[in-house]
């Protein structure tokens, strides 16, 4: 079992920046993908960004503004969010996908408001 602990996020004005962090309790053997998803009130959870050994992908809505990075040795993943807009307001979840399982963090609130 892998537990993902999230930190960061908070309240920021439009145009501001925030970072959310995610640290895994253990690092799985083999390759695994880590990423971020978000869920706004009344909406379904949506993809934000993922990072594996082969690919880095971003949702069109965050390209050029968000940067995903990871530390493979610690099983950590980070999301730097720049030029935040009210439409980015959501609970952000980190995820770790191995060949056999998907693990989720507890969620972190990001609120963009003036």
C-alpha cells in the first residue's frame, strides 16, 4: 500500500502563483507515473498533468502556466502553478499509477479569488 501526502495550495489572487507537493510513503519497484488531477465544485475530476519516464503531458487549459516535476528517489511530485485564474479553483489531487494500482492523495484546496 502506498500513501500519498499532499501539502501546499491555499488562497491566491488572479495572476498569482502557488505550488502543491505530494510525497509517497514508499517508492514502488519498476516504472510508475505520477500526476495531478483536480475537481471543481459541481464538476467531475479532470486531468491536469502527468509525468513518467517517457512522457510529460498537460491539459490544454494549463499549458504554459503549470509545471510538473518529480523526484524519483523520494517518489515525490510537485506542481508549480503560475498565472492562476479563478477557473483554476479546485481541489487538487496527486496520483501515482503503477502497473497494478492507482493511489490518490487526500486533496488540497486551491482557491483563486480577488
